[in-house]
């Protein structure tokens, strides 16, 4: 791609919740002729395999106050300061036309540099409650693109509802025909995200094993579990004679979701976006330790529309979850209505709308840009 093409810097922290919408934006901007650079950390690098090959990848040192001991907390400001200085130099040299942060500590250098050099900048907040880094930068960027609405914004921040953009692999299956449960092969997809997946590994296998035989004999399970939980989860399924594919990460989640009669998931913003764009019944278990209980806020719209059942973590046990799974898989008409309700909450145009916002921001006349031109 030509060096004279418009240039976008995307910064995203190392979880799927940040990286998947960042990937969705990158895909659209590349199709529109932009050069794209992704700035992330080692955790985020696990997800870059899904990004188009033409995206320039920049890995920055991870620095967070949330993990590590006293030494880490003392050194973190130094790591952050070093990262910011490096980002300022690169940004002064490359002069990106826009900078978009998707949250997480690895976004600090890029957003701080964009603020210091007065480059056009924005953040996208996936959740119903602003993350720590986005909350800091929200008053210091030109606009906040909100995935869930309404979003509580700090004073001085301008927010616009755009939805959570989904990847091209999800869009390819948008509104895929739903086959209601019945007396034939059925599929359940279990996805827990990178945080808080353990409780699903603790409860879901037993809950599925407790299902009535007429459901169980037709069932296949795809279960995403943490590395340390793989063996015990596989043993539970195998001991109950359940056909289960248990992996730490599925690269084909959109395909598995489109084939599923039911999705059991945490209430991460990207997971909910995928579920609603494809249109599948879901049982959601919001992560209780999520900051400001933002996963409960994420789930609210889908549950209210009738597309999902929410089970608070404190009430999650084998018996209650098994009863809810049986209620969905034992009621073809109700499951079909849930799928339609979920689809009604989907925003498949979110990637295009977010890309439009980026281009409008980049080409908007701003006298401040003259300071660095």
C-alpha cells in the first residue's frame, strides 16, 4: 500500500474484548485504502493471527498497576513513561491521520502521544461502563464511540453510539438460518473469555451431563476452557459419554456459533455482539469481578429483548443451569423466538459506522493540527 495512503494507528489491550473490535475496524479501513498499524502487548499478540496480513504490528511492553508486587507497581510508571516517549517520537515521525484506542493499558502510549501532538483521536468503549484507561482519555479525545448505550461518560467527553463492530468472519454469518432444537444432532457452544472462564468449566459440564436423555443423546459440545482446566473438563464430558471438543481457544468461533442451537457465555461486549449479529439463543453469566459490574450492563439489552437468559454468578450452579439449558433445548418454538429476538439486537453495520467516524475525524478541519504540520 502506498506511503501516501491515509494512515491509522489502532491501539488495543490484550484481550479478545479489545482486540476483536479493533480487528473489525482494521478490516474496513484497509478495504478503504488506509494503511493500518496495530499497537498492542504480548497478550494482544495472541490475537493478531486473525488480523489482515497487511496490518503493521507494533508490540509494546505491557505495564499495569493491577498485577505484580510492590516492585512492579514502582516500575510501572517508568515503563509507561518510556512507552509514551517512544510513541511520541514515532507519531511525530509518521504523522498518522487518526488514532483510535480500544482500551487496556497498552493503549496509553499511543493515546498519550496523540494527545501531546494534537493528532485526531478517539476511543471506542465496548462495555456499558468505561474501562480505566478509556475513562482517563475520554475527556482528552475528540469523540468516544460507544458500543453499549447509554454509557456513563465523564464531564467533558462527547459520546456517540456506534455499537460493537464485529469481524468479517462474523459478518459472513450474519443472520444465518437458525435450526431450532429437535430430535436430531444439536450443538452447544460454551465460551468464557480470557478472564473468569473457570466457573463455566466448573459448572457447565455437570449441568450438561444432568440433561434429560432425550436431549443428551443428540448433543455435541464445543467448550472453550483455560489451559489449566482442559483435562478435568474433558474427563467430565468423557465420563458422561458426551461428544465434546474442549480447547483453550477456538479460531472458528463464528462458524461454531452459526451451527449452535444454544450459546453459553460470559457477557463480554464482543461475545454479545457476535451472538446478536448471528442471532442465537444465549445463556449469559456476567463476570462478577468485572469493573463496575459492566458485564451485567452489557447483557441488559439482549436479556430485555428476550434473546438471552441471564444467570448471576452467585446463583450459578449445576441444577439451575441444567434447568435453563433444558428449557431452551426442549422448546423449539421458544428457542426460535429467542434467536429472532437476539438477531433484532444485532448491529451488523457497526464496523462501517465506526470507520465513517474515523474518516470524518481525520478529514475534519482542525487548526490545532497546524501546530504539528
